[in-house]
C-alpha cells in the first residue's frame, strides 16, 4: 500500500542525504508527542536495516494481552523479504534499549493489495502479531458489529496514533520531515464512510492532522485522546498527506471474521 511503499522511497532518499537510517517508518502530520496517552499503541520492529539492525517498520495496537494488531501490507512486505522474526515495543520512543517482545505474525489469508486501497474494494488489510508474552498494557476496545453505520459520525473527533517520520511543514520535500521513532497523535474529523473504509480529514488548514508515509497499522480511535475505542487502522490516503486519511474499518463482517480468530469480539 502507498503508506508503506512511499515510506521506503522517502526514507532511502533521506538516508542517501545522510538524514536518517534507511528504514520504513510511521508518520503523524500536524501531531503532538503522545507520551503515555496511548500505552497500548506500539511499534512493529524488524531487522530490515543494514547489518540486521532492528528498526521501526509499522505501528499497531494491543487488542489482547498477547495479540498485536497491524496492517497486512506490513507483514506481507516482511514475508516478501523472507523475514519471519518480529518484535513489538510499547515504549513511547523506540531506542536500542527499548524492551522488546518477540512474536510471529499472521496475515489475513484473504489479503489482496491489488483490490485497491484507493477504491471501494475490501483488501482485507489486517494482520496480527502473536506475542511470546503478555504486553502488560490494557488492550484497546474493538467496535461492535456495524458500529460506524449505526452512529452519527459528522461532528465526531477521531485520534490517530503512530510512530516515526514526522512532517513539519506543508512544503519543503525531504527537508519537511524528520525521523525519531517516537509515538505521536493527531486529532481528526469525519469525511465519509464506505463499506470497507472510514475516511478522515487530515487537513491542517482546518485544524486536523493525520498519518502519512508508512504509518501503516496504527489505530484510529473514535473520540479524543482519552478514547480507547479503536474503530479503524491506517492504510492509505492522498499522496500529499493534506486531505484524506483512508483508514480500514474494524467493524465490518470481513474484519470481524479475521479478528475473531484471535480475540473475543464485543
């Protein structure tokens, strides 16, 4: 999906300029440091760097003590490289001394990137990491079936959370970004609802923020920073990261069918 592919391109370009190590990472646009606001949001770590260096690949959330939810296109990318070992950290900033939990990933077998993240089709873009031990954080709440179809969404606030590359301006190319593997959040407003997608505004001109450049698998909570109700996860959006976050719904039959294999759903 675009948010992972563009991250690879961007981070390699920045690395060539000596600005950071070549690693895909997350991005929060117009965001704030998260600190301990969302301890259940973590980073997916893999040895994708030079010399087997562990780096942030994507974001995700604990949906059970030993189950970490992320995007299928993250784990599908790892599988394409023959990488099976992954780790998760819930540190607000990933460093070489961060505590890591080893795990193994399971990608939704129905995942199909070619169904198109920009359209209305359902790509089944979900994966879980089964952790070797409990994360020690309170898991997110998952939505009931069809929740987003049943409530008034206009006027609602949503909160995006993720790690990594941060956009600091509307223009400036690579100079508008920096990378510090730190968890951040941004507040968003509702744009539209599709059968598989929840579209959220990330237009800073209207006070919204959002995700960009590889912040895949990170959660979008219904409500402000105190909310623990995750209703979707980051998959894609417009290329300029200035208009729409296209997030994958967790309240649909297809999403619940996969999630229900690993957790008890409300």
